[in-house]
């Protein structure tokens, strides 16, 4: 008898985040939900990541209503989200009670599986979120952000898996956001986790397809004992996205593994999104192939586009090669953090500044905080000389405690500020929206009554010739950096493309 391999489809979240800048309107996803719900998936990822931000920033859509709608339309299938641990869905650490309230409300509104990750793989930043999920009775998935460096070994990742299990997670996800997970390491890592943690802990593997090797990696992970893998329906797959669901099903034929997915249902979903995709042409990434250079630079596509944009804004677009060479050096100085939101933006921006202004002549507030431990602990020691410069720029000392331990209770203050805004409906959900995006929420609250927007267009309305894409990435929102030059502090906005 063939062994069952479960599948999570990311078509409702990460697929369009990775390929069309998270701009897909809810109304274009609703028609596919009935077939997705009947297709036999373990779960459907549909919330979190940049979708929450995009809803209020671009689509005038209440993300909580989106979640409730998905839950109503997917009664047979688990809903799943991506949760940035102590960052929730924002770009800073939040005090514990805010994290707890967010998890409570997400569970109450229909979320079943919480994939909790930390950009630095600091499990201390996952503890509050995991405990909150467990209290709700929902599925807590602990995440290992996969990366490659001299200090990141199978043994190191397995050790992290042990700490996550001790924390009480129900499953473990290997999250490969830059398509770095090659076939043999995939086998070795899954095998190592299974041998150390036992068969009762589900191992879930998430990979992107950017480098062109990861469908083979999924096969090797399955052979090593992976229980669940992530894919995306083919009409929104490949490039900077994910491996096609249909390809996985066909690949397993005759191997002793099977998915039991209903391909006829999935073909209907494929056809639906194939019709929808051209309407979002102006947001589609131009990258459709495979890029093996990422194995050297480890730079995700979204991070690359941000760096290009920063250089062009400064009239130095011809210096991209220098920046690409600088990124690994900055990453080494910072203790080899995985490059995922927000660490990818922080490291990438510092590399740009090093090239444009001289090595660490200017340091962003965020990079200074990263060097001083205010984002958490890295797997390798940081460069002492750069730490000293960070102390000068940041005007504070390094910390070794969990960063959130330094935060004061903030829920009541957030309530007061949020409920004073025009259009706020007085719910905890609106307070949480304000907490995560205080600069965007006021406009959204005022205009919410106007109803959701659909940014898709009739393909015939596009002009002939190449379209400059709003490149997808791991950051959908601009970040304002405090850049200190001499005694003056300057605001620099890094806008996504």
C-alpha cells in the first residue's frame, strides 16, 4: 500500500504574494474555494504574511472579514496562516499580551493552523505565540527557517527542532523561502528530524521554486519521511513561486507514495486562476525561469528588487554587482541571519549603504538593533568591531535577553489610540490592525465603508510592450529608516516594488 503524503496548497496566499505582489482581490479567489475544499488538501494557506498588509494598504479590504469568509467557504479543510512570532504580522516586536490577543482573535475568526516563525530562528521569539495557539486548541506549527552558512548544519537545525518540540508544537515546518534546499540536504534534514523527534511529530516542508531544483528536494524529503509538503496550483506556480501541485501528484506515481488529491477538482482551480492571472499583469514578476546564482548570494527575489530600487533612487543603479558581493559580508558580520522578513530587508539595505557611503560609515537604526540583539539571537557570533559601531550609532548597549522582555504593556494604550480614529469599529480586531500598521490603519478605517477594491484589469487595457512589474517580495510595505550621518538623523524610506 502506498504511503499517504499530505499537501498544503498556498494558492490563496503565498502564491499570489510571490508572483503578483499580493494584489489579488478576495472576489477573484472566492469562485475557486468550493473545488479547493473538495480536493483533499491537509490545509489551505490563506492568511498572514503580507496579505494582511496588502488588504488594508491597497485593496481596502478588512483582513478579518477575509479570514471569516475563507472559513465559511472552506468547511472541510483546515485554514492555515503564517505568523511572524513576536512580530505577529508587523515589522517590530510586540508585547506578549498583544501577541496573545492576536492569536485568540485569529482562532476565533476561523484560523486552524498557525505556522510560527522567527526571522533569526530564535525560539525565544516563538514561545508566546506557540503557547497562545496551544491555549486556543488550534494547531501550532513551529518553523525552522532554512538557510546555508558555515554554522548552519543538519545537527543545528535538528537541535532547534528539539527545542520547538519541548515548547509544545504539534508539527515542524522546514521553511525554505529562497529555494536553497537542495535534494540531499532535504533528505538529510528530514531524516535527522524524524530520527531525533520520532514519528509522532509531523514534518512539513515548504520550498519555493526559484532555483529550479526544489521539486526534486520535495521528492527526497518525502523519501526521508516528510508528512506534508507545500505546493501551488500550476497556473500560479514556478518562478519565484512554488512547485506545481499537479506535478507533485504525477511525480509520485509508481514511487510508493500518493497524495489522494482529486486532480479533476484541481484542474478546475487551475483553469480559474489561469483566467484571472492576466488581469494582474502589471503586478506580475517578469522572473519566470530558474536562477541558480541564488545559491551563491542567497538573496531572495524580493530582496533583490528592493536593492535595485534603492540604488536607482540614488542614481547608482550600475553598482548592483558591488551590492550583491557586499550582502554575504554584511550577513557574516551580523551572525549569519536567515534572509527573510525583516532580516532580508535590514541586511540588504545596509549592504546598499556600505557600497554607496563606505563600509558602516552609515548604519540604519534597524541594522544597529540587529547587531545589538534587539531582534533576537543569531546562530553565530557577530563581528565585534561592527557591534561597537552599532553601539555608537544606536546609542545603547547590546542585550542578551528575549527582546520582548524589555517591552512595557501596551494593549490599553493601543486601544485608546485605535478607538479614537474615525471609522474604527471598536473591536479588538480593529485595535490589532492599528497595532500592526499604525500609519496605514487610519486611512483604511476612514475608507472601509467604500468597500473592497479590485486592482485587476481587462488584459486588453494594457499597452503593448514590456510592463514594469511591481515585483513581489517578502516586504509589501515601505520601511522608514533612521540614518545617522554625523550629528544629524535623516529619514530614508525603502519602498517595495
